């Protein structure tokens, strides 16, 4: 049986090639997409080649050489979006094209591949309801786990000042710092996996 290193997943600190990460986001008003871009910048500082996808553009098959998958979603009605909540976002000014599908649907139809990468999850939510008992991040974590992905850490969240945004002060910098943290956790995960074989 081959090791994780032989599959070229584990990011190196010896100047080797950057490892692949996908940051896959659902974003109705652009706020979750902005967070995803900041996370990707943080991952790049940890040696990852991080590509940001909107859910409508993301391939449904996860490649075997992907080292990390980051999932981001806005919180709609205490969970991930549904067709009805996306339609409500359109009524509030979101682009109708963004409402055709969401992260829930992508996770339902994706193929994790033969060597699923670990997953990290975040959501965005309105500042006035920051302490939600249920939200998109935990829901995405459960769906990802059910698809066979290992989850690196508890979901995190980022605040927007109102439904349409903007992001609250400091959230972009916090997202970049989280990207670095998730990158380091991912490296540890692949190292532990290789050593356990």
C-alpha cells in the first residue's frame, strides 16, 4: 500500500512544489467569496497552491492529488442554503445566477475520489445573530463527514454587518490567519497519516 507521501499530498517545507488546495465557496452577495480568497492567501503562505471556486464552477470529482478542501457557505435560516432561501436572497438583490445551486447540492453530488483530502469548513453570518445554535458551517461539516471526508477542525465563522454585507472590520485578516492555521493542521494530518501506515 502506498503512503500519503507517495501520493504527493503532504506539503513540504524543503522548497518542494506547492501542494494543491481547493477553497470552494457558495456566495450570494460576494462576502463568503471574499473570505474564501483571504483563506487562500493564508494557505499560500503555508506553501499551498490554493484555487478558489464558486460552487457553480467547481468540478464534482475531487482529484486524488488534492491535499486540502476548504468549504465556505453563507448561513441561511440556521443552516446551509436551500432553493427557497436562495430565492429570498435574489429578492434582496443577489445575482439570480448564483441562486441555481449551493454547497449543499455540491456536497450531495460530489465524488470524493480514492484518496479524499481532509476538509476545513467556515460560514458567514450576520453580526446581530453571531451566536447561532445552528448554522451553515456545522451542517456542511456533517455532510462532508458523511461523504467520507476527514474534518480537520471545528467550523469557524465570519461576520457580515448586514445580509448584503459588508464583512465586519477585521474579518478578512482573520480569514487569512485561519488559512495559515488550517494549512499547518493539514500538513500535520498528512504527516500523521503517513507515519501510521
